[in-house]
């Protein structure tokens, strides 16, 4: 029993240590995204002591897009995604086991000690996933903030009225801004769950298996069929 307890304690510590590393990486990504969103604002750039430039030239837009791509790819990517996917699959498996136990006999579900352990693990994993989902969602909002490009387009239109002799040059910059806006909209991954990168297989399993299991549990508890 002592060896079994020590093994489980060590495995639990290793697992939660990897989750803490993943959360730290997500916090760094959010910090980079936050600072990146302040580059085009003179007041915020001065406040955070970061470089500032406006998107009024094609060269500046090119630098802005290159910097965005570099910051999104900085730091560990695959290892963190593997940790998050593993946590998600583990939470998915525990939820499926709990649903199966409830369907088997919901009156005796809490009488078994291992079910209490399952519930504790599920609560801890869900809190971790909610934290990562919040950070990932905020990070995506910062990188996919189209209002920055729209603001620069409005500034260009105002400059066209003040400086009609530079209308051709400003029109070229405006067209590049429009293409950049379309590009940012197309770059969003279709398999994302509140900022978490989702494998298409995991995404489909979540939709089919878990929703079906939850539907069966609710139907069993309420006494009539509910299809989620």
C-alpha cells in the first residue's frame, strides 16, 4: 500500500508539473500578444516601453505581419500542445467513465471510493483546462484584433483628404491593409476550442461520444429521453 501510494503521488506530481509548465507557456504567449497589440498605439507603447510604429507604409505592414508570425511561433509549440491534448483526453476519459458509472447505478455512484477520486481528478483537470481556455482565448483576441487594421484604414482615408498629392501611395497601403485583414480572418484554425488547439479526431470525439454520454445521463436522471 505504501509503494502504491508513493507511485501514485509521484505520477500525480509529474502530471501536474507538466500542466504548470504548459500554463506558464500560455501566460508567456498572452504577454507577447498583449505587448504586440500595443505596438501601433503611441500612448500604450510609451507606457510599456516598447517600440512604436504606425501602419502607414507597406514596409511597416510587412514588419507587423512578420512580427506577428514570429511571436505566435515563439516558444515550445508541439510539446505544450501534446500536454494540453493529453489533459483533455484524460478529462474526456474520466468524464466518460463517470457517465458510465452513473448510467449503471446512479444511487450507488458515490458509495465507491474510486468514484470520489475520479471526481477530484475531473474537477482539477477541468479547472486547469478552463484556465488555459481563458488564456488561449484572450491571446487569440489580441492577435486577431482586426480593429487595429480598420483604424489604420480610417487614418489613411483622412490623410487622403489632407494630402491629395499622395493619394496613389496611400491607396496602395490601404489595399495592402484590406488584404491583411482578409488574411487574418483566414488564418484562424477551425479546430480551436476557446484558444486551445484541437486535433480534428479529438474534436469529433468530443462532439459525438461525450455529448451522447451526457445525453444518456440526463435522460436517465430525468426519466425521459433528451438528445444533446
